[in-house]
C-alpha cells in the first residue's frame, strides 16, 4: 500500500495541477536537501506522488563507492559550462575544470534528467524535486524551457542564508549525514565542505528573474519571497508549507501518557493513578538526564559548549496527558495543550472485548481486517480520520524551532511518527510504543533517525503497549526513515524507485496469521492507556 496519505484519486494526480518540477537553488549548507526531503514527505502525506532526485546521489552512483572524484570536479569551467555542488552543470565564465570533469558532470546530469522525465511521464508521477544548486540565472531559464517542452511546469525554491551560525550548524549536520563523508574525521569533513562553499560563492546568482516562478526562503524561514507561482491550489499549499518550515536542527520526543484511574474508558477524562504520577516523574527525569548526557557527549567530541536548546511540551486537552506533563512544567518547561491531539475515538466498540466485537459486528471486522488504516467502526474514527485531524499539528510541528516533547495517546503517536518517518498506511496501526520508552527522532539532511530511550525501574505492568494481554518485544534503537529511497539510484542503474518502506529495526510488531486482527481490534477500538 502507498504511504499514508490524506487524499487520493484514481489518476494519482491531485488538485488539477498537472506535472510539476521543483528545482532547488542555493549554495551548499543552506538546507536545500532538508527542504527537498521535508517537502516530499509533506506532499506524499497529502497524496501527491512525489520523488526527490538528488544530483549528488547520481554523482556518487556514477563514480562508484570508494572512488575519488577529480579535484576540479566542483570548479567552474569556461566555454559555456560550470559546476556548483552535486555536479550541477550551468553556463560559466572561468576556466578551472578539466574537459574530463565536464564530461563526467554532463553524463551525471543527463542520467538524472532522464529519470525525472521517466518518473513524470511513465510512472504517473506528479511532482519531481530536482535537488541541485542551479546557481546561474541563464541556466535556470534554460532549465525551465527544457521542462516546458515536456509539458512540465517549473517552480524554483531558493534557500538563501547569511547567518553564519545557521551555516555552521548545517555544515556539521551535512558532514554527519552525507554519504560523501563516511569515515571522515569531523575536522577534515568540515574543512573540505567549507572549501566547496568558498569555491562557489563568487559564481552564484540569487534569484531575481521576474519571468520565472520561484519561492525564496531567507535565513531558515525568517523571510519568504514569492514570485508568480500561478499553478493554482497545489502551489499555494507548497507556499503555505514552506511558511511553516525551517532548516534549524531540532529533536522531537514522543512519550505515552501515564496510566489513569479509568484507563479503559475513552469517555471518562480521569486523573492519573498513583502509578501514572510515578511514571510521569521518572519519564521527566529520564528525558532531562538524556538531553544533558547528549550535550556533554557532544562537548567531549570537540563540539560547542552551547546551552541546551529550549524544550517545549505538547499535550492533548485530556487530563491524563496534562498531568503527565506537570512534573516538567513545574521545572520551568513550557507546556501547550492541543485539542487536535486527543486519542482515536473507538465509537461503539469502547470497552468491548474482541469476542463481542466479532459477534456483534462481523461485517465491520472483515472490513477492518482488509484496511485497518482507513476503516472506521460505527461512530468511531479511523486512523485516516485521525491523520486529517492532526494535519494542523503537523504544520505546527514543522514550524517549532525548540526541541519538542509530545505526550499523547498511542494512537496519536503512531500517526505523528508515521508522518515523520514516512511510514506506509498499513504500518501505522501496528506501530509499538511501550510506556517504558521515550522515542527520540533526530532530523538530518537525508533521513530521520529514531532512537528509543529506556525509562528505568517502571513496574512491569506499565511496560507493554495497551492492551496489556498482548506481549510486545522491546525493539532496538536506530530505526532510520525510508525517505532516502525517494531519489537515490542504486549503483547508477535504473530509475530511482520510491521505496514502499516499513519502519526498520523492530518498530513494527511481528505478526503471525490472525495476530494482526487481535492487535488492531484491541488497540484501535478499546480505550488504550
């Protein structure tokens, strides 16, 4: 099944918008790849068939693993061509690159463009995101004309930045996550990347072409300029999303609410039990210690000794989530209540056993087994309904610049995790969040990584995900977002395929035949804790 999405059509193309190529513009370390991947994640969430084509991935696939690229590969070249970051070929005026390097860049560029056209024309794709520098105005005009010949509209997105702190943070982030620097020391990688930037600055032209459609983001969303963008509704959704997006690094944490006095009831808005209050205290202590330990580890590795980024806490308006946040709130952390984050409504199946549901609603059970993400029981919500309700939260999540702790019901955490980690619709109802773990999601340019932080010394009855009679193994840390598959060619062969990937490293429940039904019925329909 396709990735979880809000809307769908038989054609696979939404909002009467046709085919669109989005081309990034900007110097290295300005957040172009981050914007590309984040925008693709959001568009796929809406239901728009989108793929990212990272030109740097094509360079790595063409040159081959472990092979060095020519020293002059990133230099500008005279006689009509140049390169700026990730192999982008454009018109230039200086003569620094060798003929062999120019031919290599043209080969890489040709393969990337061919894959873009194949995706849009033969795979029913709607939006192709072309992640490259596109540094010169003349080259951008040529690119728009080339796409127009293929009946593809072009939208440029420039990320401009003159804030040295943001640039340095992005350099270190790219250094850590880019495949170019696997095995490099921190100092050598940063030095090499800064040399790339220095070589390109004199030859970069910011976007000022009034005849092109473009969006210019300045200093990580501090200011945004829009020119033309006459594609209708979808282009306006893209602009709206970018207004909420920033490129600053931020960690997101997910934690379950503590147990309440009437934990099996959806309608009862009960306070925390004694065990629930003890859980809230231990969860808060564990998170504070983890953040301080991470900061100290960064300092020990030679990183900056900056203070911790502020932490904001989001809860639903239900009492148990609010009370779970009180321990941290009393220590000065800001807490915000969001009504959209209330748990999935089980409808008529509240407190009903699986046996009773099967007896009273056999037809509904059959529908649920076929499509647990979209199906809803009488007077209940589906996970798709919950995702639609949470769309404003997703935009708020992208806008938040502080570290963020979300305390919510397991059904809400599944949907939000599914968005951040690009999960398939079939996976979301099965995601496991035992109460003795905090999930930490760490963004990077090419993917998101999820780690599990263990909360020690909790009573055994609190550890499993609800319901308690389902035995749930504790998966290891290190699940990585499948978003890298959106545009990464394998060894330079074939069109890069969008992975219908599932969460990795144990985040999904292993299921035997028939076991999935019990999990879905028990979890989605009874009041979960």
